[in-house]
């Protein structure tokens, strides 16, 4: 139900405080109506989907943020300092307004390792072989202790704090989703919960668009996503010719809403609630 205040002409002989008095009466009704609508929507939810986005080329970053904003959806973002289509890096100061806006809107954030560091394998002495994709050691095979890997996870938090004034949530996601026993232990010892995604939650935005069309990927997600599933996509992928987000994000959200799904950040996920 919509409400509006009567327009009082400048020449009106009404009491000068009439408009203010009407506003005081109507505003609580407006707020109650909005709250009731939100409560009804929440009560109608038949399940919750947790949208998550990893950094990437950032080519779809603004579109994704605008789409979430339009649908009043909160998501979780996993951040690494990756090369972007702006010819800068995703955690450069130039991206501060973007991350600050999302943080102020109530989204959640986790570490994706600062230099987007891929794990190669575990060593018998507890150390981990890794290969950073970016940074001074990009492309090099390195051997790290669990403490060094922890420092890499925390580098993202340090930069995020500089950019937004806020701390990351206690989540992390290994690049490529690849884990080893030592890597998982390193993250846990550092205070971060690793977050993967559901089989149906793989957007496929990294796959060849010639073999996996957006139509196919969208149908697969809508057919198979279930209550509690974590969905993963990127803020842009260099390799895919037919970008995923412009065609698929809006119909994915709309299709899930039509199935009475709601959305939340990992802060509300029973397995990742802050403090557990």
C-alpha cells in the first residue's frame, strides 16, 4: 500500500505545522507497511541460498553489485588482489569506494589469499607447496610453513581494513577450491573457516562458453539448487568469451525468488555463523 502527503500550496491558509503533523502520523504507518512486507517475504521463504563471489577480472563487478542492490540481496565476497580490466588490482586504493559501499550495505567478506595463491601439495614435514598467481613471486613454486600461509590470508584483512575501515569475516576460500590437509589445518589455526560451494552452486563461469552455454548453466542451477546451498561465481573471468553475469545473474535470482528462495550471507549460514 502506498501513502503520500497532501500538497499544501504556498498560499494556503492552513496551519503552518499541518504538513509536519501529517508526516508524524503517516511515517510510522509507512515504516510498518515496509516491515510487514519484509516479514511476509521472509515467512514465505522455502529455503535460503548463499550467493558468494570471488574476485577476478572485475569486469562484472559493478553489474553484480547493482543487481544485488536492486533485489536487496546480501552476498559474501572472497577477496584477492587480482589484475582487473581497469589495468589495476582489485585491492588497490582505486577499488576502495567499491568495497566500502558493499561493506556499508551489509555484505560479508572473506580472504581468497592476497596473491591468489594456488596450493600444489603437502610436504611430510607439515609445510605446503604453493604457487602465487600475482605479486612478486607470481608463477614461482614456493614452500611455505602454515604460519606463512596464515600471513597470506591475513594480508587481505589488513588491506581491506585500510580500504574500508572494517575487518574481514572469519572465512576463506582457496583459489580453485583446491584444498590439502595441511592447507586446511593452516587456515583453521589462523582462525578462518574454509568455504567451498555446493555441486549445484558452481556457476560454471570459468568453463568454455562453447561447451557450456549460459542457457545450460542457468538451467542447471535453477533445477538443482536446494535449501542451504552455497553458490559461487566470479566478479569477472578473463577466459570465458560469453560472460556469465550479464545474461545469468538476473534470471538466476528471479528464478530462485519465484521458487520462494531467500538469500543471506554466510554470517547466517548454520555452518559458518560468526563465533563458531
